[in-house]
């Protein structure tokens, strides 16, 4: 099941899965972060696409959780640029309000693998994250 | 307080402030698309964040605001002042709610009515229904209104049911029990018929969840008729319909029952059909992950179909393949692994998602493709739809709805589903799948990463103020601690007689001193902020107030980037507001009068900030009617601020400064805005508190200029140490004018006052001992001269007779705490190098 659960006495060192939350709303960042950190992921945050890209280029993440509407570089723009990098092919979740998903196709066109509608429920978020990270095992 | 809530409050305050600023700017440039975009984004973000909490009033207003911004940005309506007014009102309301949440943790129910009103007013601007309100109306025939949609008007009934109940309901449904949503709206006169709606509702068979709602916003208590039922009951029940009918047989016309789709009662967050679920044996996945699984799988399918730019194509395909691998792993399909890899390889060669899409279709079927893509996708016939016909017949059209989060997978009735489909068809994006990309285009174009690197230069850290205050305190202690070194050196020399050590200590002190000073400087820099922070409120203030007064005033802000210590900037805010209000209220004439005087009808108010040496200069200048010294004199006399003698000899220049005296007001009537005679007095006090000075210039008929000089930073004060009656005291250097020695013979007694002639001018003298209630007479030095410290304030000069002068010292002044706060003679205290406390005198009190 969850890889992280193997951390323990004598177990080989297991790297925590790294997730990058990209959102300009501090409250939303904190909310998602709390959920994910409690579930045992290493979470980092970025407040816009530019900052997110910088972080991703420094050290790629296992999953990206990206807001659509952000200043400077929005979610779509960020994903488009992310997908141009050879090393950055981890799954990406687009997160936004319903109104914005009238245009879900462009989210997919820019490289999203999944999308969630705000406010995301903790259980729902974790289910998606676990699946996208390949942590669900039959 | 919950940290998340705290974060939210801080975020909303910032956002509300920005909204205000942008609206102001938009009044000047209503067509600036960038501003509208920014405005939309902020309102939108705020709404999103508020949705994390249970503040329906706030969310309602913000949602209406967001919708309004959305039409505004699509240029369906244009920006007007009235619109800005209403939006500002709404934002003020939100700010009010924030305050309330901060102080008592929740929003009072009384705001509900107002929030509805504000939201309606905002929405009334929206001529055409918005995209998302449009989907609201498209939603399963609203006329049925079987779903009592929540007051937000768009919450799906099951959405409002707690997660645990939902999964319970799902479980029951899987066992074959029918689920219903019951909405019971009792007759408002029901109590007179001997009915007990609550009892009836609670006795409903198979009830899983229930709630009671008010049908309309609560009226105020006075008009509330307690004998009418104004409630409605909503329940989620798992039972046979026949039992429900039996239960509610006496009130059938008051009850609406909606039956949920037996196969998929709970809204999956996406759109994979039942047939696909069977095909993929998702039952092997833990139940609460099934929905996620379906959603993700369907998302990959959509991602593969969508056309994308060639540049990121490879990355996209690899990411999709990775997700597919994870999905296969989730259902334990080992055989899928190599197939996905093969498909990916093929896809990469083709630069197209088609091989992966084909593979996906092989597994989950593609029955939903036929309807919309027959014309463009040749593979629509690759694999036949699995024959789970009856169910998929209903669900099929719902697959891949672009608005899937909205489309309830509850099958309500055939007609309703039909209407959903037609609604979806029209809004379905016409993206074409399988765009094949040529390699050449892909290899063009620089990689973004490199370019992005170039942009990533400026980095800003948001640091909690407390942390900086802590640094400030620490450096303060450091400054004090370092002051101990010269004292040590002196002791080493005088007391222990080791001059060598003394010299070494002094050398060491010099280097520590330098580092401490640099450090102090650096920390000061952190605390510096632009005065624009204090200026931000003015555009709105000037606009609101001038309109209220029927005056036209144009505000010009200059030098907003000038920086000063945070405390100074913050202390600026209130006095500036008073002055701006005063200026608007008393300074400017109405447009008619201005015209008659030959002035431009629109007045100009300029607020200017600049830095001069170690001071910040703030000037507030208006071109209004100016201050009439004779009027001021008369008023001051009437109010007893000056006496007859002063009235006769006071100069015009001095007279206008009387407006800063306590209790002065020239306004004929007390207005809402100013004129209570407290304004300018408050200004003076606030400015003096941060060791600033005020000056006023005014020309009748031309206007007034107020000049405030403030120190750049008030963290470190230079004080002069003086000695009297065996004690030492500090006096801030900014009031010390000079130190002189006056021979006993040169001190004259003028009536009750001692005085001396200093460079041809009379200088009043006061012994400090007298001021401090010390009985000892001042001590002269061996030449029978007294040490006189000449201090100055706006009231003139004064010579303080002390026993002796000592060195000057940098200190961190701390305000007097607890019982000492009432001592006006002292402005604070500071720690000395040897650990003793130095009291700092408040010289203004001595005049």
C-alpha cells in the first residue's frame, strides 16, 4: 500500500513522496498542505507558476497540484512549461473552482492528468493523490 | 484560533485592500483590461478560500462579486462608478464579517439578510447569465425543484451531506436498497391542523440523514409569526418508495421524493460509466478510492484526446503513461505494464496520444465516443461497447461532460437526463483529438526552463512581524551590552590598574561596535517600508468624502516609494487621515464657489513624501481657501484657548498654528467628518509621539500646506546624559540645542522666573531639580558656573539648570510599563552599559 508506511525500525530509508502545491491563495495552500502532510508527504508550496517552475527545475516533484488562476504565470502556463522539460513528467492535478472547469480541455491540453474542484475534500484529495502516485495496490 | 482561519483572515484583509486600490485605479482608467483581470482574480481567490469555511454569508457576497467581475472582464457590461460603489460596499461587508470572525470566531446570523441583499444588488448588474449560473439553470429541470438547492443555489443535495453519511448511503445502495431524497415542506398553517411536522419527519423510515432549513431568510423577531411553520425538512432515506408513500400519506402534496440511481447513487467526481467500472473491475479497489479511480482514468482519456501544442507533447504523454501504469497497478493488472510501455513508445514516435488512447479503449470501451467524435475519430469503432446496456444507456451521454462536476449522475428521470445532455452538447468544447505533430516544430523553440531561469531573480520573503521585532529587541540588547565594554575598560584602568588590558578592551569594543552598528542598520532596513502603505487608503477616502460633501477634489500622491520605519509609517496613518478629512471638509470650497473665485472647479490635494537626511518629510497641500488668521484668533479667544493679551500680540503665523491646540474647531457646524475640534489636536499628539514635528503654512484664498517631519526610525534614540542631585537622566538629543555654562552672576530674577542673556537674547532658566521635585539646589562647578542645557520645542527655548553634563549614548527607549505609565515627566527608560536603568525625560512637559 502506502510506501511511506514502510518507514520504521531497520527499514531501508524511504524517500517521502514530494508534492508541490501551486496556488496563490495562502489559505488554500495551507489547507491542502495540512491534508497532505498529515498523510505523510513532503510538501512544498509555490505562489505562482514562475516560482513553481523554479522549484521544480531545482528538484523535480512526484506530483504537482496546481491552481488555474494565478498571477504572473497561471496554472495552464506552468503545466505547459513543465511538460517541456524532460525530467518533469510527474502527474499533475489541476485544482480550481467549478466555473473555471468549463474549460477543462485546456487544462488537459496544457498537461494536467487530473482535476479537482475546490473546495477539495480531504478524503477525495488523498484518494486521487495515492492513485496518481501509484500507491494504491490491488 | 485555528491557524487555517488565521491565515484566511490575513489573506482576506490583503485581498480586500488590493480590491479597494484597484477599484480606485479603475475609476481613472476604466478600460484597463489588466486591472479588471487582476480584480477578477483577487475576488475569485478570496471566494475560493472562503469556501473552505462555513461562512455562507461571506461566500454568497463574494460569489456574486466574482460573477460580476467575470462579466465585466468579458466586457459584457462596462465599469461605472455606481458599480464600483456597490462592489466597495460589498467588500466592506466582507471586511466586517472578517472582523467579526476574528473577534468572536463566527459570523452572526443577523448578516444573512444583508448578504442576500448585497449579492442581489451585485447580480442585478449581470445582464446575461454567466457560464456557471447558466449551468445552474441547465441543471436537471429546475422547474421540478425536487432538489431543494442550498441557499448558495448550486450545491447538490448530496454534496451537503457529510462524507461519512454519503459512503454509508453508497454502501446501502450497493446492497440494493433504494435511496431517496425527501423534501418535506409542511403547510405553514400546519400547527392549526394538529400536525407535528418534526415528529413526522423524524419517524421517516430508513432515514440516514436529515436537516431542517428555513424556507426563506429569517425575518426579524418582531415580525416573526411563531405560529406559522417556516421550515422545511430534507432527508436522505434508504427505503422502499412504497414505505415512504405510506408514511407521508396525509401530507402527500407537501412532500417531494427524488429517487437516486440505484447503481451509482453518490456522485462520482467524474464520468466513467458503469460498464467501464465493470470492465476494469474496480471493485478490487477500496471503495472510497473508486470514484477517484474512475475520475483519473477518464481524465487520462480526455487528456489523450485533447489537442496540445507539440512542444510539451512528449512530457504530457509520459506523464499520462505513468498515471496509466499507476491505475493498472491499483487494480493489479500486471499484464498492462508492458502494453502501456509499448503504447507509449509508439505514441512518442508518432507524437500523438493515439496509441495510448487505443489501449485505453481496449480496456474501458469507448462507447461514449461515438456520439461526439464519429466525424473526427476513426477509432471510434475499434471496440464495441460492453453490453451493460440499460444503465449505460442512461449514463452514456453524461460521460465526458466538460462540466462533469455539475452533472449529477443521479438519474432523476429520463427527461431530466435529456435536458442535461442537450445542455452539455451546446457547451461541449469542440476540441479535436489526435492532432499529429511534426517533429520539426517540436525541435524549434527554446526550452522554457532556460528562459524561466532568467526571470527568476527577485525573491521576497514574508516574515512575521514578531520575528523582526524580536531581532530588533535583540539588537537593542546587543547595543546595550556593548556599551558595557568602555565601562569595563575604565574599571580595568582605574580600579585594577591594568592599562594594557584597558586598551585591548577598547580595541575590541571598536570592532564589536562596528558590527553592532551594521547589524542594527541591516535590521532597520528590514523594518523599512514604503509610506505608500499609509497612503493606500487615501484615494478611497478622498473619493468618498469629497462626494459626500459635494466637492470635486483630485488627489495626487507623490513619493509613495519613500521608506521609513514600520512604526513611523503606521503612526502616520491616523494623523494623515485627520488632516485629509479636515482639508476636504474645511479647506476646499464647493465647485460653485471655486468657479466664482476664478479657481478651477476641481480642487487639488497633494500628499507628498520625501526623504531629507535622516528625516521623512510629508507634505499635505491643498489649493482651498486657506486658514484665515483673524478667524482663528477670534475662535481661539472665544474658546478660551488664548487670553485677551495673547489675542492682541499673537502674529498671524502663530495664530494659524492655534488650530493644533486642543479643543479648537473653526467649523460653523459640527459635521460628520470633522469639526469636533479634536482632529488637529490628535494629529499633533500622534506626530509628537514619534518625535516628529508639524508646521503649517497658509495663504488665505490660495490654500494650506501642512508639513510633517518624522524621524526615519525611532528605534534608537540618541540621548544626552545629565547629572543632577547625584542622579543621572537622559534627554533626547533632538531637543537639545546647546550646552552652556552660566556664571551665577549672570542669572537674573525676572519676576518669579530665573533668566539669563544668551547671545543677546533672554533665555528662561529652570532648575531641573525643581521640575523633578528634588530639594537640593543646583550645584555650580568650581568656577561658580552652572551647567545649562538649552532645549527647544515649538514653544520656544528653555535653559535647564543641571549639575553636570555627561556623554551622549545610543539607547533603545522602552516605554514605561504598568503603574509608571502615568508619569508624564518621563518619555521612557533605557538600559545602560553597567546594567542600570536610565530614565529619559520628557522635555515638552517642562515648558
